[in-house]
C-alpha cells in the first residue's frame, strides 16, 4: 500500500522545484485533500501546486478551498483563466469566491462571462455576503402543485441539468409562490397517480434573501434540514441554501466567535498576514493594557495593607487568575448558548444565580485549600486564622463576582444588539480583576484590622 502523502511531504516537493514530481504526488490526493493543503501554503506555493494540477481537476480543488484563500488565488490568475475556472463551479460557490475579490478585478473577470451568466452572478453578488441571498444557490428544482407523483418522478429523471444537491422538490403554484415541499424519499414511496398537493408538506421552513446566515444555520440545525428555500416578500421561490453552505456557515460563525473571544480578529485568514493580524489584535491588547493600568490605579489605596501584611501580595495572582478563569468560563457558556439558542431569555435570572452559586462553591473549595497550604508557602502573619479567612472569602468573592460579570456582560451586549462574543475579551477580564482584587483587599482591611 502506498503511504499517505501529508502536507509536509508535499511542501518539500514544492520547495524542491520539480513540477513533474509535484504532479505525480498530487495524483495520489483527492480534491479535498489538495484544497486543505493549499489553504495552508504560501501564495507562491499555491500557484506552483495549482499549475501542476491537470486542468480538469482545478475547478474541483478551487471549490473545496476556503473562499478567502480561493479568492486570493483567483485574483492572481489572468481574467480569462479565472472566468474559465469559476465557470465550472456552482453559481453560489463562484459568487462566494468573487464576493471576496476586489471590485476592479471582479469586473475584469465578469467581462469574460456570457452576458446571461454574468447577470446571474451579479444578482447573487448584490445580496449581502452574510445573508441567505448571499449563500443561496439559484439552481433549485421546483414543480407545479397539480402534477402527479409519476409526472414529478419523470421530470426528475429526465432533467437535463439537475442541481447538484437535490434533497427536496419545492412545490409552487401558478404564480411561482412556494406552497409546499416533498422529499425524494416520500416521492418514490407515494402512489404514482397521487397529485403532489395531496402528499406534500405545507408546514415548511423558509427564509427571505435578507435573513442572516447565522439564523439560516440555526433553523437548519433546529429542524434537521439539509436545505432551506429562500423566498421573496411574495413567497416566490428565489433559490435554496444547501447543506454544504449551511455547514460552511456553522464553521465560519463558530470560528468567528472563538477569534473574537480571544481578541484575535474575525477570520483565520487574518492571522496569516502580519499586518492584518497586528491590526486585529492591537485594539484588544490596548484595551487590556488600559485595564491593567486601571487595576493598578484602583489598588493605590491599599499600600498600607501590603506593608502591614506582605503575605497578601503572594495571593493576588491566584485570586485574580481564578476569578478570570471563572469569568471566561461563564461568558463562554453564555456566548455559545446565545449562538445556538440554548440560553432562554425568560430564564436569565436563574442562569446568573446558578453561575454565581457555582463561583461561591468552587471559591470556597479552592480558597480553603490555598489557605491551608499558605503557611507551607512561607505566607506568615501575626494572625494566620484571619489571613486564611481573607484568602478563602476573598477567593469566594472574586469568583462570585467573576461569574456574575461573565454571565451578565454578554447578556447585556446581546440585549443591545452587540455581538456578545467580544465580552470575553478585556471587558470581562478587566472588570473581574478590578472588582475581585478590590474585594480581596477590602476584606483584608476588615478582617485583619489594618488600614489602607
């Protein structure tokens, strides 16, 4: 058995500069594997591999690449070559790639299309990039509501250009308005002489062209659909969002949320370029630096407490760190819950109370353990009992505050129509650090009888 060719093996062949060996290696890989490797190669490496592919395989590989990377590759091709490659793709895939190409290059490429095909692509490109219209395929199979099962089956069998993803037949009336849907399984199991309107499902899920793509993916997941029809305000059928695009949206939205939560931008492609990565991270790190200064400023009144009990400084990092972890956990749960519809708006109070209770319980557990270990770490004090109480209760308070802030801030942002994913960045961490440490030192002044 021929061993599998991994990305490093292909990269070595590319660097060796032998196109024939690269071509032979590519023959051992399918289109999805090649696309995955190209996504992670540098531009000059992508061009060499792409040129080594047989002409008939290039559109397949292009369609399997991430749209952002495919758009960069297409932008480096001659306009006529780019038009030829994109012309072999599904219209929605071609539009997704062209939507990421700069306007001047887009016009040059469309100039090499037939007028009718160029117009169809321009119609798709006119929709918002992150809307149902922007990701739908206009290539949809529809049938009239008064045909029979036998007639509908024959239409499917004899169609000259059957769409690639046909899981449902969409039923329209004489005005092309969507009135029902029938799955292929139901079609082949129904009696041939039955009219379509007698067996079709009329309670169907549809979206408009302006529906946000995240909502489309949510509906597909909730109702277990592999395709969602797109209609206009008159319920006329415009197209369908198919399962491949739905999965792309799920992956894209999850990636975006993770990157936003880390303050690292919105798209993975941004992390490949130094300038784009710098611009994406700088504002968040600036906010984190400003938050650190605020923490330092807020603790200025407690120099006396640190001088009186130096051991308090030993536990500042663990109090802040544990609070920060709890805040991140709580905010992550809420952000993801809001994204998938798991967090119910009528139970927000219960959610906040549960997270705060968890913070208190975990704080008591770990605070007690750290307080017991404190003397063995060299943390001495004239009043070790009260020092232990400060550590334990300070940990509890910090983690309760962190849970409350980590839960509430994303909910508040969501209420204000701001993406809650940004809440796990400096907003939560800075607030938790300031409030947690202030509570810790306030507790020390009270229990240890010292002044700030």
